[in-house]
């Protein structure tokens, strides 16, 4: 594609994404379906859009000093291709403006233009993190890597690593999860035999650790309460060695439909997807007191995934967080009723906010004295996780992009009294 045409496409896609009517990945996917684009053009478009979302405060500020449509100026600033390629699409006036933008020093910018966060989010994160606020910001404004989970029901991690190496795909073992491989690049995985036969799934290392914390055993009755597309469900099913019964509950039949092809590849037959109306659905009530382990990967703000979904910081609000915490409290309370005496409950989010994490866990513990908090670090150590002590925050699991190279995750674990 000619540079001018590609820059025009970037401008149009940015215009659509910045309406924030829909998640950015949905808008990008829809745009790609409407145009015939090669893989390089798709990569440039997507990376440009996500670059603009990550640094929207800064780029909007710099764009004020240029001329022409603002979306075009944003596209120029975030353009994810070689500089000479970009310059060939610009007018002399635009080249001069871009050169002036390049001369702006980060130290001369206001905080607003350095952290690139909505102001409502800044104060709670600063209060929570102190000096670690800026390392977190830097990590959230960088693209995420790509982690794989090896399906241990079918293959061993070392063997899959060798297989990928033969395909010129470099990986390293994830430092914490015993199931994970971290890729240096982002290859087309769908063409690989390892993918089509279900030996690998894309899954962040932090997400793998949440499934590991549940420690589901052979022959048990287990529930993934908010299963979504089933990434953790598949990991749990494999850890159960395809025995017992694993219910995958979700209120979205569409999300559960996305689990079906993954489930077929996985080789699992112990997983039972169930669409429910809400957390008090009769199908849940019938299982009360019968379940050995429950994972509640609760609906949350997703602010721990900003490396992958930078639009979330602009689409969330304090009101939305308040509504989410009420939903999280209700879901956790309903899920807890499923457990038999001695059963394990795991509450998790991919949020970095205390209101969605420690505050929910502390309130649940105070209201449910029959549930005893278990410290996550010793549990993970017992499961063979090296350096598990680095993953804890008090009794809870706390993962941060700048510390652990994972998305931001939280987990609390309880055992119901006998």
C-alpha cells in the first residue's frame, strides 16, 4: 500500500476507535474485514492505533500545535513504521511540525502528558504504589509480550519448546508458571501443528498462575464461575487430567461459543459449558454445597491489561468501577455457596485497583467467618512455582507488569471450614 493511503487508513481507523463506542479490538477487527490488507499493513494499522491509545494525552497535546484533521496528526505521531516511509506521505508543513514534536523532552512535559492516564485513575494508583507509580505507568504504556500455555494433558513444555524452535520460533520458559513459554516475537500460531493439535494456547503467565492456585485434583467437582472464552477452564481441566467434572459458567453464550473450538483442540471431555442468566441462576443453586473448588475470575475493569487493551483506561470511569465492585461482591457471595466443607475458593481479577481487589476480599472475609484466608505464596511454592515469595502482597497474589512481566492480576484464596 502507498504510504499516503496507509496513513489515510490509520487516520480513519483512529477516528472510529476514539469514539469509544466499542472495544478497540472489535473496531480494528471490523475495519480489517472491510478492507483487503496484507499482514504488514494490518500490523502497522493496529500498532498505530494502540500506540495512539497508549499515549493519547501526549499526542493530543502535541496535535494541538499542528494543522489539518486531528486524527491525521495523531496517526502521524503514532505511526508504527519506518520514519522514511512516513515522511514520504507528509507535506513539508507536516514534516516541520513533526520535527518540532521530536524535539520535545519528556522532562519538559506536564505529568498529565507523561503518565497518559485519566486523572481519576492517577490518585488511587499513586496512593497505592508510591514510588512505584511511574514504573507501573511505563510498563502499562509498553506493548505486551506473548505467552503460551502448554497443554500438559498432551505434551511436555520442554518438548513443545524444541518443536517451536524447529519452526524458528524462539521461546523461554516463563519464570513462574511451570506450564508457560514466552515468545520473543508474535508469529502466526494458527498454522502450527502444535496449535492445531491443542498442545499450546495463548495465555498470559499471570492467568496461568490463577488456574494453578485453584489446584484442582483428579475426580473433583470444580466450577469456573465466570469462564468467558475458557482460557483458565482449559488449564484447570488439564490439571484435573481430564477426570472429574468441570463446569464453565458464564452469562454470555457468545463467549462460551468461543470456548468450543478451543475445547475441541484441547482433548478435554470433563468440561461442561453452561450459560447462566445471573449469579443466582437455578442451575447454580442445584449445585450448592457440592463443589470441591470454585474459581471466580470476576468481571472487572481490566485495568491490569492496559498493555494489550489501552482503550480501557479511556472507556472506564469511577461510576463504572462502583458498579463493578457491587457486581463482584454479589458474584463472589453466590459462588461461595457452591462449596462443600473443606472446599477452596479463589477470587481473581485483572485489575490493579484496590477497590476491586483487597477491598472485595477483606469484605468477604469479614462477612463469611467460615472461610479462612490461605496465603498464596506458600500454596504456589507447594505447587512447584519458583520464587513464589515474589508474587505475594500479604496473603494475596499480586502481579504487576513492571515487576513480573505479566498483566496486572490479583487473587485471594479461602478454604471453607470443615
